[in-house]
C-alpha cells in the first residue's frame, strides 16, 4: 500500500509539473480602431460566458486638487445613461443575469463585466452607453457622495483601512502617487456633478484606453460588433501623465505616528522604495519576497506569529505601478508588544541580507510561486483583466509564457544579488497607527517622529 501511495504521489507531482510547463497564454487578437481604442479578443469556448475588461487613463493621479474625483466619476458611470435611468439600467442588468462594475484606482479606472453568450450584443450595447453616454444625474451623484463621506468616516475606525493611504503619502511625498483614490472628507464634500462631468470629458478618451473581451464568441463577429459600438467614440488630447515626474526616495529613516486614542493594537507598515511594473527582475523579486513574507510559511509569519505569538499574521510585498512602487512589511500587534514586533520584523529583514537563502529554501519558494501562477489566469474574467493590464503596463505574452523559465533560472547567487539590490536595509519608513500616548516615546528609536491624529484630514505628503 505504501508503495502504491508513493507511486501515486510521484505521478501527481509529474502531472503538476507537466501542467506548469505547458501553461501558455491562450491565443488572442489585438487591433486598434481608427479612434485609437485598443481592442483585445480571446476566444475561450469552455463555458457559454463572455467577460469584458476595460481600462481608462482616469485614476487618482489625475485628481489634481480634487482628491476622490476619479473614484466618484467611475461610480457615476453606473448612474444611468442618456436614454436610461439608473433604476432601469440596474434592473436591465439584473434581468439579464449579468454583472457590470466600474471602479478607479491609483493610476487608471476600469470596467469589468460578465454575461451569457446569448446576451453579448445586448450587454455590450449597455457597456457602450455606460462608457460613451453617461447621465451624471445630480441626485444620484449626491447619494453617492454621501455614501462616500460615510465610508470615509467609518474607515477611521479601522487602522487597516487607512494605513495604506498614510503609507503612500510618506513614500510618495510630493508625487501624484500620494493621492488617495478614495479622497478625504473635505475634498469629497466639495465635489459636484459638474466636476464629475468635466473629469469624464478630459480623461475618458478612446486613444488612451483599451477593452478586452474573452470567452465564448466568434472573433470575426465580435470585431465587427465592437467597431460598430465603439467606433464613434471621439478621440481627444490626453492630459500629461503626471506620474512621469521623478519620485524622491527618502533620504533617511522616519516615523509617522497616527494617533487613535481608543486603539488597543498598533498597526504598522515598515517600507521603502519598490520597483515599477516594467522591472525585468519582477519575477525573481516575487520569489524572494515569497520567502520573506509572501506566504503563510514565510519567515515573517513564522517569527511574528508562530514562534513569538506577537501577531495573528505578518506579510511583505511590493506594490508596482507604471513609474515606481513601494515595498512594505505589514502586521499589527497588541500595544504592549509594539517594540517587540517591530524589532522582530527588522531582525527578519536583516536575516535576509546576512544569511541569504539556501538551495532548499529557494526550491520551496520557486515551487510555490509556480504552483500559484496558473490559477491566476484560469477564467475568462481573469484573462480579460490580464489583457488590459498588458496594455496599461506595456508587457506582452512573454511575461506569461516565460514565467516558469524565469522562476527556474533563479539561483542562490542571483538571489543574493536580488536581495542586495531591491530589499531594503536602511532609510526605512515607519507608519504606526495606535495609541500615541503609549508608543510615542518608543517610536523615536526608529527615526524622527511626525504625529497626526486619525480624526484629522490626511495631508498629501509627510
């Protein structure tokens, strides 16, 4: 019986390795309409569903002095069209059993949708109207604005919801990457439906956008349908990409202490500059970060959760944008354990530099990363989203097709180079959200401290 189980295990491993080796991005078409809209088509016939992903140059980096405008504009696209109220639009989508969502992030805004093959023409027509002919109803805008203001107020009760914005304002001080996508109460309260309409007109342009369709359809028919639906979208002059401005790296270590008087825990980030999405070492960086804090059995989680019991979980990661990014270690701990938890995290980071990674540790991380990769691109929705990410960040299918080769090619010697080049060891930036009266003095050991109150409006930089 043991021999049989051993053989079955070997066979399962062989099959898994074969599947990993065979993983390639499915064939797709890419073309551009005369108005500059980039279109991707990928046929996936497994199930009678179609997924759409669209991306627009309309993220928070274009908010200027009106923080939160990009997010409210993306939400307002679903407030109805010129021929259809929000209620009718919502009920029509529900009746078809479809899903259509809009959103805005740091750099871009987007739309995602999923629907049955038989309803493709109908739902794509609705998407055309949502994107090209939004209503921007004043009453609906006011409702959305009030919901946003309530959410912003509620977020202050949860350090984990707001610490990311504080961290960006520390890491990207003076740069548009510091702009919080959600805005703040003062900026959101000052916005109007006219602001939304103006932002839409300036940013939602075909010549800076892409739409990807993946699923069960005929490419020739879909190409014609999309040309008919989106071909009359008028191109315009795209505003300058403000994210192209240089990002000033921190000159020294410093601490931002965000006081929350009733906090019983300290939530903290330890960070440093990261890398852009186009960095050629991105795959190798991901493998090393898997060891440090990218999985449950990572060094950080082992030391802070399993061995010391200082937290329920700790992790690390790189956030990569078009023109830069950040690295951060994140976790939370009881107030009395703040110093111990931060020092332990720093100790683990130092261990990465002094000890490096051995063959067994690296092999384990490489197998984990390869195993996690294919499931990220299994569904038509995931594939459609990947295609618009390829457009936005300027990479092609070689990232997917050569992923395993890049992982397999990482050696311990190369890992050492990656650690030294990309993983920080000094000039660290600390963001602590907790009860300042109990951690104010100890925070000074990690750098000069700037203190703010969580109830105050967030500044754009610190």
